[in-house]
């Protein structure tokens, strides 16, 4: 299969520009054209300032060649794939395709990023050769972060074309590619758009407040906590009528989606007033300033359209954990849940096979395209198919044939340790995993852990490789995690496995040490216990590094504080591109205590490309740790030396474990642990004074708070070797002792405890 | 008649020496709180308690209250005593000067309350409840409500109540049935039945301001749907006088074991006019701010009874002649030695004394923090002080009332059979104080409050306000041999408390039943450790002056007794908590 070497994107709107950025992130040169002169350049410039950033690193932006459609069409001649992302009008798109025909090189692939227009409409009148190279590639917003790509082939599309794009999107761009039938809205927006409409309707009809509706939709359904109204605020209220019009034109009039479409005067009024959501003057939720300048949280009253103070929803049904119990509760929260569930699940069950080959594709699309925790068929399994059939029948609604057919079984089952899905033929089939995808979830279904406690587990993942997985809340590190690290090393030493991978499939790798435990212990002045835990952690990190078998860290999501320190002590890291790594302890008034200061210092000291001498590595580590800097991608982590140049980066999260395992096996051949770390020449007291001065200049400029200064002084003392003479070399043991001492000194300070408490209660750092 | 001499010397010591009087006087509005000011106040309070309130204690108990045609008559002498109490300015002691109060800090107010409770706990109920109503309106009322009601409550012309309990609903206030319906003019119509309402109806004040928990028509279920209403017995007229009778009536008086001179009423609200205090559905939060104060006040009731029980037991033990001392005759000229010489009598007296003085010291330290939390200019200092009060409130409520009951029972024991005879009044102390362990949240509820709410709040921040200063105190005196007899036991108990706190918090997080199972023993473990801290601090103050004055000599000796003969209880308490709750859980319900 020919690799994709160069990509063209037409249309520098949010989607087009975002797709171009993600292609550039993958290291592929990309041409970005827009009909408006200068718009592409402007889009790139805007993206460099956007948060969350579309680019993974600044160098990626240099891979984007910008141009004007009319003037620079010829730039597309070199592209292997041209992705169109212009205005959602079939005619305009077709006209563009015609213009591309003479420019496009033979064999180049053309796709549209349309979200609603069927492929058949786009290929009308297209030459057979062009139609064979055409497909729909539907990205989700924002293209870097949303993992779903809906892919639609037409009857004329060559299978190799689809396979080539799918492979690039999967390995190169990190997307999960779901094949969709050529139906309006494909899978996710068809089901998701209908759900949004239905959820708004029922909230209005049943008299729920915005907060109540979002709370019911949120945790109980496994939908992000934005719920329905928060989501509309996020995507923009004004988008709803557009999507509705487009879907109405494409769907039969008796489709439940079309029948659910309803204009709500309150919402129309909000759009007319420019209250279109977060991008506008607030939406269903708004922040206002009160008469005294105080911040007020306000919410729209769905009956009047006026703002009122936001209220925490209080419904008895909301306390219910079980979805079925919720849907059976008589209060308005329960009635709402039931009404939305019947609409959503009844519709979804009726759409297979119209929109997708199987139920697993539908569930994956909703999970990845809408960030739902459960797809519709997984929700049905939670409720029971029989319950849903009875509920639909009781409401006088048709029961979809697929739902009839599944009988008393679920849509999914685990057979001989494998996940199987109910097929249209009435039989269960294994849910396919692409080659090169290894999921811990699958391994856990078919085996028992080698070792386990409440915080972490150790799994055999084949070929003599073990995987250590964290599973405490947010994968925070606690005494149980440390104990499991120790157990893993001990088992590896006894030959229970050849190599160890540290990986988790949750949202985060690890958010670091369990601050709640630390704070409580500090509040009861249990200083001895805390210092013991710091020492135990340092020991565990050293044991990991010095183990007689290779250890490969495989992070995805946040690897902060202690999570980062684990990675610093691995032999190699195979990181998901979306890894957010950093030593963030200063944010809570502390310094890294599990070898993080020492580890990062050593990375800079041993980097031949970095400036040499005692001071530069100290200055670099000091800058990163004192500002609690977090890498916003694996590439940034490399720049910060939190990853080595030799550490791998994987774009597709589902492939991280397999690639980490391959890395571990490669290292296991003739593995010898790294040599004992050489002592470091550090600048001593003079370096500490220099860092202190620099920080006080920052403070004078208002960039450092009083407690920042205190934290920085303790950090400076640690990194400079604790006032040693610069000719002395400082050993790792001495540096670890310095980390411990300064960590403990900081933890005793009320200002540090106030920071920790604030972080735990608000999730934000306190600037004291 | 029992005797009572207010422990003014001890109170002075606490106010001027232990509670860092400098810290108190640095607070806004407290610069004048010098010994020159507080001395006469406390002496006058002591005189009033002894001369006016004490003589009515036994007669009030014997006579009780009567309900006649919907009107409650308090015992003879009570109306006159109440008038004198108001005229003396005692109801206005802690009230805001803006409303006619004297603005004295809680540090002083609590001492006065103790004297009132010692002399006549039942009488103290009437102004005590007004105090709670005053606080609730001061903190949550509208400016109009404050202007209308606070001066009346401060002067004592009107009194107050707290109407929470209903026949079906005690601790679990989510079950409240009393309804409040908006009348359309800003007021509400309140309908429902309340029971156990102290001072709910009486003949002492010209009007009674009921603070009533009720539910609005759109109230969410449970405790999140409770609102607080102000319902006066007589609707105020334009000029603020008592006007038309409101729809609230006393339908019965409870016949109680003790505090029989306190009118405990059943009240019927029938479309009574009331006004919302604070925000709709936020009544419980409003009630809780004053409940904290009230709980501290109940602790002081226990303390007051403990004090008078001790005084009368000690006096009796000095006079009563029985047997000879085990270590040699003391009074050969008399037929027998006073029972004071017997070790077990001494054990009882010293237990009473050590607990009473320790609790008083802990109350004083907490009252000081309370004043800091209300008056300090720095928000951080206010918060730190409030944290301490939050933490100590359930501990003090339970610890002091248990100490009150224990002292009352020991007092009877010292008196032997005569303690069981009504005329001697020792049994009245036991009957009166028993309620303090029950009302305002039973002591079991206090323990749950401590373990369930206070321990985990803000990651254990409340705990910091106790653990950090105590550890600092211990560490700073480690090299002082004179302090060793006090410091070593304190450090040991402190270490135990640390260990048990960490363990209980961890177990409780996993399994709330475990937290509940250990709660009461944990509270006492905490309380005794806090007492050890108070005693160590008092001992430090007494050490250099023990040769000068009997007061300090006794202080030091009592501190030793506490460390040697009371504090070791923490060891068994820790063992009990750590044993866990399995034996409580596993016993079959049917086998009870």
C-alpha cells in the first residue's frame, strides 16, 4: 500500500484547518487552501493561539503550506489525498471537484468532510475514474482530539482507496475508522442529532430545569457532564437549525428524527439575541458580573428565556445509580430519563443495518464521536432488552426488529474470554480488533491478574511480557500503587516475566500522588508516616530502573507528578501522542519527591545537544518544575526532556500497548540494567543564589507569588545540590535525600496545605 | 439548700492567663475586655446566681410549670427573677450594641452562662433559647427583621424558641411535615405540630418569637427542602409592640425527669403568620449556624451541673464523719474522720474536679476561637478559628455533658443514701443534667457529626487546627524536665489519636458503618486528648506559682491526677475503635 506522503485540505474553516493541523502533527506535509485570500494563513496563525491547541508542537505548523484556492490550486498536484472541507452545499462541492479534476494527479484520493450530505449526491456527474477515487471522510470537531473518523465509500469507490485512507487515518492520524453506510448524518450525527432534539423537547415538555436535564443526561447516561444544554452551548445553538434543515431535506418525512424537529421559541429568541453559547454572549449557561463585581453563574429559565441564578439540581431520582431504577422513578427526572431513553434507544435499534454494518460500529461511533461512556446498544444491555421492549410497547411505540430478535440475551456477551456482539444473522460474532491493536480490556476478559490490590494490577499480556495497570480514582498513586510496583519488580526478578509495560486504559495514565491522603496525613501532623511514604516511593522508582528486566512506560492522557516520575525511571517510553506529562508539584506548593527533580536534572545533564556545565541543566529543570509546566503532547514532552529522543510516539491510542510491548520485547533481548547513575556536578550555593535572584525578578514583575518564592527556594536548594561546593559531585542518594527534606519542609507550611486543599476542592491551582 | 460559690478564681485564670487574654483584647470591640471590666461583671453574675437563681432551683423543680387555659404558668418566683435578670442586662450581655446589647465576647458570656446553669439550669433555658433566636435572626434575617426583633430579644422583653422537632421527626429533620404556604403579601401561613419546644409558651416575656422549620409547597424532598420561618406569638404592631394573637397555641406540657421548671411545650401552628428567614430551602443551614452555638451552650449546661455537684460533694465529704483513714486516724478528737480521707472518695472528687476544670478550660479555649472567628480582621485567622470551633463543638457537647452526668452521679455517690433523698438536691442535679446528653443532637449524633462531617471536611483541615498546635506545644517543651509528667502522657495520647484518626478516616471512607461503629469511642478519645492538652497548658502556667497560692498548687495536683488516673482511658478507647464494627454488624437483628 502506497503511503500518504502529502495531503491537501481545501477550506480553512475550523474543520479544514484542524484536519490540516492533525496531518501536520503526524509529520506529513499538508497544503491548506481557502477560497478567501489569506484565510489559510490566518487560520494557522489562529490555531497557534487556540486552546486546546490543534498543533501538537510548533514545528508542526511549519509543515502546513498555505495558499489561496484560486491562485494556488496547482499546489494540490503533489498531494496523495485531497480532503475537501468547504461549505455544506452539494453544488459548491461538486463545482470544486470539477475544478480539481485537471490538477489532481492520477491515483490521488479525493474525499469530502461533509457531515450531512450523502456521497451519492456529491458524486453526481463525476467521471468514473474520479468516483473510484472518491469517498467521505467525516472528522469530528476538534479533529486533533476527537478519535472518530466516519468513512463512507460509494459503489464506485475502489476498495484499495478506502483501505489506504483508513490505514493512514488509523496509524497516522490516530483515528478509529468506522465504516458507515451512505445515509444522511452517517452514524454519530444521525443518532446524536436526534438525541439532542429529543432531549430538548422532553426537557421543555416535562418542565425540567436546564440543570436538572443536564444532570440526568450526564452521569446516569454516561454522557459528558455538559449533558444536553451544556453541549448545545459548546457547539453553538445556531448550529441546530442548520443541521435540522439539512437533515430534514435528506431524510424521509416520517423518520423519527424529522418528526422530533421542533422550533422552541425560547431557543430561537436566544439565537436572535446572539446568546448562541460559549462562542457568543453565553447560552443556556452564562457567567455574569453582579452589581458588586462578583461572579455570578446564571442559567436560562426554559419557560421564560430569562436568566436566573444557577441552581444545583435536587431530584430524588438523581441519587439513583441504576439506570433502570432512574427510568422507573416517578419524579420528573425519572420520567425525563425514560422518555429520552425510549427515543434514543428505539431509534438506534431501528437504524441497524440502515446506517452501519453492526451494532459495535454504532456504539463505537457514539463513544468516540460524542464521548459517551456507553453506546446505545451498551445502554440497552444495561437496561435489559426485555425492559426496553416492554417499555416501548407500553408507550405504544414500535419495537425494532433487531430488538425483537436479540430476545433475552444481551447485544454483547463474553464467550471464552472474548467480547462478542449480536449480529444481524441472529448469531454472536467476535468484535473485530484491527491487526496491531492490543487492548488491556480484552486481556482482562480472558485472564486473571498475576497480582492485584485495590490500586493496581499486574497482567500477563503475552510472550512473557507483563503489564502493570493502575486503577485507583484518576489513577492517583497511593501506598497500594507503591506496594504493587514493588510486587511487580519482585515477581520480575523471580522470572515471572521478561519485560514490564506500565499502561492504563483509563482517561489518564496517572494524575500523581493521592493528594487527599497526603493532605489528611499532613493535617493530623503524621510527618513520620509521610516521610516514610516518600522514601518508599523513591525506593520503588530506583527498583524499577535497576530491575534486571526492561520496563517500558506507555502513557496516554495525563502523566503528572508521580505519574511523570514513573516514566522518568522507565528504560523506554512508548507514549500516546496525546500524553500530557509534567512535574506539577509546585502548583500545590511542593516539589517532586519521588526522584523527579533528580531524574529531570539528569536528563538535561546527559543530553549531548543541551548546553553543558553545572548550571544549564539545573536552570532547565528549575524552569520546568518551578512553573509546573505540563507538556501538551508527547512531542512537547520530548522538547522538555521528559521523553528521550529514542522514546516512541503512537498516534492511535488502541495501538499504544502493542507497540510498547514490541518495544519491551526488543529491549529484553540481551537486556542489562542501566549502569549506576554517575554523580552530578552541580553549581551549589552560588547556583542557588542565582536562581533565587531570577525568581525574585519574576516576583517583582508580578509573575511569582509569595509562596512561589518559598517553593522555588526549596527547589533551588534541591537542584543545586544543597549548598555543596561545585567541585563535589552529588550522588543520587544525596539528591534523593534533598528531595525528601525539602518536600517535607514545604508540606509543613500552611500556604502549601492551602494550595493542596484548593486543588482538591476546585481542581485549580491557588495562587497564594 | 445546696451551696454554690461561682468558681471565679478559676474563671479569672482561664480568662486572663490561659486563653491568652492579649489575643482576645486585640480583637475589634474587645479592647475594653480587661480584668477591671470583666471582674465586676463576673462577680455580679456570681452574686445573682447565688442569691436570686439558686433559691428558686429546688422550689421550681418541685412546683414545675402548669398549663391553664392555653397559658403556661412558670413556678413561683420565676417571673420576678426573669425581670431582674433582664434589668441586670444579662440577656443583652453578648448582643450587638447596635441593638441595645453590651457586645461582650463569648469568652465572657460562656462563663456567665455556666453560673446560671449551676444555680438553676431550668431557669437558664428561657434566656438560652432567646439567645439562639437572636443569633439566627442576626445572621440570616433581613434588615427589617433585625431592626424589629433584635432589640426586643436583647432586652429580654421578648423571648425566643427553636421549633424543629415533630412527633414523627427528631434527628432526621428531612421528615418534617409542617407546611408553609405563601400568603401573597410576603408572609407565609404556617401549619403543623411541633413538640419538645423549650420555652414554647410561658409568662415571663410579653411576646415569644418562634423560629420554625417548615416546608414550602415546592420544597425538594429531604433536608434540602427545609426553610426557616419567624412566627411571633403576637403579631407586631406598627410601632413594634405585641399586637394580635397569631395562630400558634400550646396544646400540652411534657412531664419530664428533670428541668421541670422549664416549659417543654407541644405547639400547634394553625395558619399562623410567619416570615421567611434566609433563603428558601436553606433553613437547615441557617439553623445549623446557631445549632453550633447552642451545642456549645448545652456543653456548658453539663459543665455547670458538674461544678455545683462537685462543690456540694466536696462540702459534704469534709463534714460527713465515717470510719477512719486507712493510713492513720486524722481526727482523733472526733468520733470518726471526715470521709474526705478515704481514697475512693478522693478518687470520685478528683475525677469530678479534673473533668470539670478541664472541660471549663477547653470551653474557654473554644470560646476564644469563637470570638476570633467572629471578630478578627484577617479572613484566614477567622477561618482557622472557625475550623477549630467546628471541630470542637461536637466534642465539647458530648464530653461536657457526659462529664456533667458523671459528676452528678458521683456527687450522689459521695453523699451515699442521702444523695438519693430529694431534699438534699443531689438527685436533682442528675435528673436535670441527664437531658443534656440527649437534646440538641444526642451525644451519639455528636460523634457521627465529628466522624462524618468534621473529620473529612476540606481534606481534614479542621483537624489541623488541633493537631498542629498540640504537636508544636509538645515539641517545644520536650527538653523541660518539669513538664515531663504532663508532656509524656499527652504525647502518648496524641500519638494514639493520630493513629486512630488516620485509621478511622480510611476505614470510614471505604465503609461508613465502620466510621459509625467507632464514632462514640473516638469522640471520647479525642475529647480526653484535648483535655490532656488543656491540662498540660494549665500545668505549665501553674508550675512556677504552685508554691505561692493554693489555687496553683491544686491546679498542678489535679493535672497530675488527670494524667495518671483519667487519661489512660484513651488506651482502651483506641483499642475499642480499632477493633472495628464487625461485632456490631454481625449480631442478627432478630436476636435483639
